DNA sequence: TATTGTTATACTCTATAACTATA
DNA sequence: TATAGTTATAGAGTATAACAATA
């Protein structure tokens, strides 16, 4: 339980710190940053709405809201899918990519300062390893958007 | 950065899981659980408002809101401080303590399932150690409520 | 019938600024 | 002058349920 409580507190403190940086430097929230970063991580910068929602543990309606905000800001566009006419594909725009590039250096700095300041290399390796395996396993759990209503 | 992203994702997934459990079993949010747990952690179950706000990285007005909710629910009371008449002290009620006791077993179960399922003892120890030191250092940073307005 | 996405809606929460009272 | 706490307010975000369109 000590590990759990510490993990939650560290996560929250870190989120507060990066949230402020992202707001100041890019005018976006952490969730919006996650959406952009998730898209940027794809080879072609495009994903289906539902796939984004699943990765970020969001309801689909919540993602629709955020996608609308990001589209208004010109950071992504939505277009119909070619293979499945029910689907909408979200595509990162050049501005969206620019914003990420512009915001990332300071973002990395904040993370370094807040999280890694006093950690040595082995600590970081161990943390990355442990927490990376955790994430992979947790991702395997049934996705959020697939949950049946009660 | 891999460690950072994984840490954030694990934290968010975990928070979603426990939040649902707390809502279902106790009718409280995670923040409210944190407030109650913070008080229960004190020998006499009492703390000043500002001290609670600092520990939980909250604005004071945000804590006022949550304290009002919890007081309405009968889980804590607020009373004037004896030594400093500016201060308000928050005190856990018996119902508040009962709720924690009632909610905690299932809470521990969720954490065990979601977080520790496939981790062996050394993994847990290492994680607790790393993340515990991190928290201690991050706590040493200047508190949230002390930030001067721009 | 199941899945994808949006909309309408209602609610929770958070922070900023202004204010009161005490140190 | 600084600190403790509250209030008023406004905004951001979230989810549930109902819906339309497609598989």
C-alpha cells in the first residue's frame, strides 16, 4: 500500500507540474497533449476515434469533446474512414505537429527537474522497466469504450 | 521519457480503477478519499485546512469546496483552532472513520489486482523504494497554497 | 444486432480574485 | 503586512443516455 500511495502522489504532483507547463507554453491541457502525442506516435499520424479513446481511457463522448476543441485550434482534423464508413479518423495537422515540437523541450525539462533530479541511471532504468511492464499488462485489460452499459 | 510516459499512464489507469471502486462502495471521489485518509493518518484525526491543502496539492478554495461536501455527508467537521483564531481545524468523525474502514478492504483488493497482480516481491520493494524517495523529495518543494499571485 | 461517433444534458470539480478576520 | 479561510464566479471537463448511420 505504501508503494501505491507514493505512486499516486508522485503521479499527481508530476501531472500538476507538466499541466502548468503545457498550459503556459502551448495553451493545451494534459489530456490534449496526450491525444496529440498519441497521434504523433503513429507512423502516419492518424488513428480512429475509438482507438484513441481506448488508449487514453476515455469515454467516446469525452474524446469527441476534446477532438472538437483541438480541431477548432487547428491542431488536428477529422475525416471519414475509407474502409469503414462508420468510423472517423483523426489526423494530426502540421500545426499540431509544430505545437508538439515547440512544447516538447520545456516539457522534457520539467520532467527532468521534477522527476529525475536526484535519480541515478540505475534508478531510472529500474523505474522505466517496472512501470513499463505494468503499463503493458494494464493495457491488455478490456478497453474502456467496450464496456456495456448497466 | 519512456519511464515518464509509462508512469503517467499507469497512474491514470490505476486512478480510474480505484475511483470507480470508491464511488460504488463509498459514494466518494478519490480526492475525498485522500482527504479522509490524510486525516486518519494523523494520531488525533485532525489537521488545519491549509495543511491538508498543501499535502494534497490543492488550492485552498478547492479544499473548502470538498470539506463542505464531506461535512454535509457527516464524514468530518470543522471547528475553530484553539491556538490561532484564523485557522480552522478539520476533524474526522466516527462516520468518516467507519466509511474508511468499510471501503478499505475492497480498495486494497482493487490495488492488488490492478497494480500488483504479476509483480513479485522484489519488484514491489524496488517500486516502493524508488517511488517513496521520489515522493519525499517532491514534498519538499514549496507548497501549493504559498504561491504568490502573479 | 453490434459498433462508431455525436449530441444533449447534467454534474463535478477546480482555480482566481475579492473579501473578512486575525497575527 | 502577511496569513487563514470563505465566497462568488466562471470555465473546463466528464460521463450517461439517446440517437443516427453503417457493418
